[in-house]
C-alpha cells in the first residue's frame, strides 16, 4: 500500500495494531518479552531444586529451608509495588530492561555466598528487581497484541514463566548431581546479558507513549511494528493523526483502591493471593516431599517437572476459554476445578503412575486458574495507571509466596503428612471461588481504547 493510499484520517493505537492482526512483530514481542519472563521463572523456582543441598551446606533446619523460597519473594513483593508507578511514569521498556539486568547482577553473589545469611540477603535484593518483571510483562502483552487475540497472548505469554520452572527442574536434576548448586545460580545470572538484547529489539509501548504526550515515540513504535511485521498499517502514521484516549483526571497508584476500581482490585488481590499460596507452596516443597516419601531424587524432580509441564498447557488453554465464555466465568471455573485437583493429589498413593497423573492434573488446574486472572488484571485499568493496577495485584498476591513455604515447612516439621497438606491447600482455592463472584464480567472483545473510555466514564 502506498503512502498516498493510506487513510489520512485520525486513528487510535488499537486501530493501528488491530488492522494488521497477529504478525511477525507480534511473534517477536512474544519471544522478547517471554524470554525475560522465562528467566524470572527460572530464578524463582531454582531454589526448590537446590534448597536441600543449600540447607545441608549451611546447616539449617526445615523452617529455615522453607524460608529459602520466601527471601526472594519478599523482594519480589516490594519490587512489584515499585514497578507500577515506575513503569507508568518512565516507560515499560526502560524499567523492564533495568529490572532484568539487575536481578541477574545480584544473583551473582549468591554463587559465592559463604553462609545462609549472605545468601538470603542477596536473594532479597535480586528479588526486588525480579518483582519488576511480571507486572510489566502482562502489561506489554496487553498493549502490543491485537484485541481479538489479547487474552490468548497474555495467558500464553505467562507460560514463559512455567518454561523457566521446567528449565529449573532440568538444571536442578542434572547440574546438582554432576557439579553443585552453585552452578545453577551462575545460569541464573544470564539475564545480565539478555537485558541488552531486550533493550535493543523491543520498542516502547505506543499506548504508554501516546497517553504521556510522546506522540513522536508512539509514531516511531508504530513504524517499527509495520516494518517488522512486513505489513503496512492502513493509516498515515504521523504522530499528529493519533487519537489519544481519554486520560483519567487522577492517575496515581492509589486510584486502583478508589471508586469503581475498589471492588475489582479487592477481588483480584484475593484471587491472586489464594492461587499463589497454593502454587508456591506446592512448588517449594513438592520435590522435598517426594524425597521424604521414598522416591529417588530423579523421580521426585521428574514428578515436579511433569506438573510444571502441564502448567504450560494450562496457560495456553485458559486464554482460549476466556475468550469463549468470558473472563469471570473462566476464573471461577478454574478455581473450582483446582479444589478437586488438590483432593485428588492428596489421596493419590501407591502407584507411581497414579501419583504422576494426579500431580499433572494439579499442575494444570492450579496454573489454569491463576493465569485466568491475568487478562482481567490489565484490562481493568486505563493506560495511565494500568501497570500500577497490575503491580498492586501481583505484589499483594505474590506475598502469599512468602508465607506459604514457611507455613508448609512448619506443618511438615509438626509431622503432618502429604494427604493433610494437599487437602489444606484446597482452602485458598475455595476462597478464590468466592472472590471470583465479586468480579465484573470483564473486558472481553473490548480494545484498549474502549476500556479507557469506559473506565474514565466518558
């Protein structure tokens, strides 16, 4: 299409992105943003496959061993809170680049930590920057993908975290036995290098740029999309032609707790907290529990790996179902099925294959449920404080990861068996079902600009 043949009229960012559908640029963003998320998942989950060796080397008890999974989560919670206003204020690309670089950098001292205290301190510091990633990843998938495929890319994109979990299981199974746990954290430092790749090939969000009056940046991003996609956007891509959606009168992070946002924010925080409590509890202790039950280390880690592999399939599936039946129904369905999966895993004993099947179903159900929440997170707030909304939910929700491993560690120390532990994990998922009833129906089929119109009341 020649420049003269392009529509000379005004257009929104959503119209420009929707006009060429899924393309090579969309796929490139899926990988660029996704790989950053993969390292995030690896960094968090590698502790589950090395905590036994670390605890032995540093000579700590079960409660301190369980707390190993909590130290980085403390940093993640604080970092997630900071990610919202930083990303909404300074841009998605810049803050995600810095976060990726810094969490890789502060993983390096963990390799050489001489004792439990030093190791834990640097896990907290690395976690601060690790916490930046999840909120911004969700927001970038929301702002870079076409409306019709938005839910799929948000949920499928989160599967990169699970890929990181599976990667950590493979590394933990092989590397720990051949060398030592220190090598696992050397691999976890690779984001120091990847940050430069991400920054070079990822443009700034055009939605963010337009809302902040940076129409030249928005125009540059749209031209990058057009060039990489190999398709021409049917509009004259001049910054002056971009229609900027209505901007909320107030755009501070506190707005997510006010007015019409309050009920949705509360429900999403409860949902995300409940899901994370169960998922992080399972992932932190499953390998160790399997070892206690008499499985060889390879079998124990393979069980955990199979569960996480099922989670990747869940992330892909939940996006499709969300588009078909709506956000709210899909969330409630996911949490209800998760209750069943907890009880099935709790009472699966004897045959290795029965245990394997129950854990695969558990991994699928839990991740289906919590990933079903992701599209509604980013769709519930306007661009000017979208990432603050997402970051608030992620930060408070992931705080469950601080308490869950410690609580389960204490219960294990008190002698509670596998059946009781997994039965108790059904309780948070029931709370999630109840919280899901408080949600609005969601923004299925609405583009980012329609959402802005609705949420600002114009």
